[in-house]
C-alpha cells in the first residue's frame, strides 16, 4: 500500500474514483501478507499487486465493478485443483480481499492519510470488512486525533483504542467486534492497517561494506543512517542517495538516538576503540538486530572486552557476530546480501536452511509478527 500511494493519491486529489483491493486475511502459503494492495484507476491503469499475478485479472474486474456500483465487496481466493482454469492461487494458499471504491465522498480522510504516510507520520486506517456496519467505511486514527466513522460511536471508540495500540507496534491486523464495539462479539470485521514510520538501520563505519549494507537496507525499506568519526570517510557522495551520513563518535551518536524493537544496528568498524564502547551502548537498548563485523579472533577479543565492561550473558547473546549468514561472501555486495539475509531470517524466524532440504509451509503464519513494518 505504501508503495502505490504516490500513484493513487493524485487520482484522489483530482477527483478520479478508483477501486482499491487490499489483502485483509491470509492462510497457509499465501503469496502476499495483509496490507498488500492493488488499485485500478482512470483509463484502467493498474498499480500494485495482491497475489503476485495469480488473481490480478479477476481483481481488476472486481475493482471496476465496485467503482461502478459504489459498493465494497469481500472476496476470498484459494487453490482449486478440480479446474485448472479456475481463478485461484497456484501456491495453495488463500487470501481474502476487501475491494472498495475510493472517492472523496466514500473516504474523506484518504488524502490526509496519504500525506501522513508520505511524511513519515504514523497513522492507522480502520476499514469495515463485513457485518452489520457499512462495508468499506473507514476511520483514520493518528496518535492525537481521529477522522471518519465506522457507523456507531461505540465501535469508533473501541477501534480507536485498538488502532493506537497496533500503531505503536507497527502491526496490521483483522479484528472483530460487536455492532457497538463489544469486545466479546464478532459480528463486525475491521481491518486495522498501520502505517508506522519505516524502521531504522544504523550502520557504523563508513567503509565499502557499509555502502553496500546501506544500499540493501534502503532497498528493504529501512531509513538508513551511516555514522563514522572520520570525516574523510563519512561523506554523502560515498553512499546511496537518501542515506543519512553523520560524522560523530559512534557510541556518542547512538547514545543520543532513539531505537526501538524494529531497529537494526550494524557495527562494521571492527576497531576496538570504536566498536567496544558502541556495542556497550547498543546491547543495553532496544533493537531487533545487532551485528558486528570481524574475524572469529576479533569476535573473541571483542567478547572479552565486553565482558570486562560488565555486560552479562543475556546482553552478549543478542550480538550477531561475526555478522551475516554463511554464504561464502567475499565482495562488499555479497557480504551485504549475507547480512540482509540474517536480518530477514531473524525477523521472520527463518533458519537460513535451503528450502530444497526443508519440509512443511514455506511461510509459517504468525499474524502479529508477520504483519509488522507495512
């Protein structure tokens, strides 16, 4: 959804109705997670994807129909081996889509939501998927205000509270309520789509490996900052456009920087005078991933110094060192791939084992974990 907003926001501003299909629920080996979106706009222009190509043709027609009728629809697509030509998912999973028309009348908050997402301001959009409430009704929830309504004040109050909780975690989720927000009832389905600011990647050490890691971090959707105490190396021209470059002592910069449970910290200095005080700071604060570059000999010496600095076993266990998965990487770009692979594996609970030697579901479902960072 975040990816297609730059295209569909101008449609909205220009008063051009469009159909918006959003994945609101999945099961088994579904190709896209909740929050994935596809839009059909003026002159039948299509942006985005909800299944990687399996059902986009049918969704295109649905989007046209909802724009013509003005009524949202909820559709589920799965796999059918009885009819090879049936519209379905070849991967064997199942996705449920909410397809709704978007106009200034049906969604008066859409433009403001798009502006918030573009500016990196957190917002959650709550949309009714089914039940006695009007399907497609939306409620936009910011940390300090709310616009729109789902139909009843009780439902708005309950959903607002949950939306703010989900927003703090960066979670996208489908929830159920009673018609007036009753927590123990499930007549009304509400999709909570959180747009939290992109997670941060902090890369320390302005070397060739840092440039490659910064590039792949930007590609993965992180807001990347590179920090080094040496101004001759920490220059913006050595790094991809959009990457923030800071000249400062690494531990001092980190001590004044907010981190959270989604933050990635990559220590590529492999110099004790930089990385030991930096890791002392990093291992005592929230972060999703803390990795440090260096040989096994460097790692052993680093662990000795960190132990002497008073870090305990639990803190030291958070350190991924030597950094990256064993891919046989040699070049900076190959090392960056190995680091990114480890970050992704840690985020989703992957083993790093080739899929050819594993069994079972390729994408194990943990809705609350896997719906973050949308």
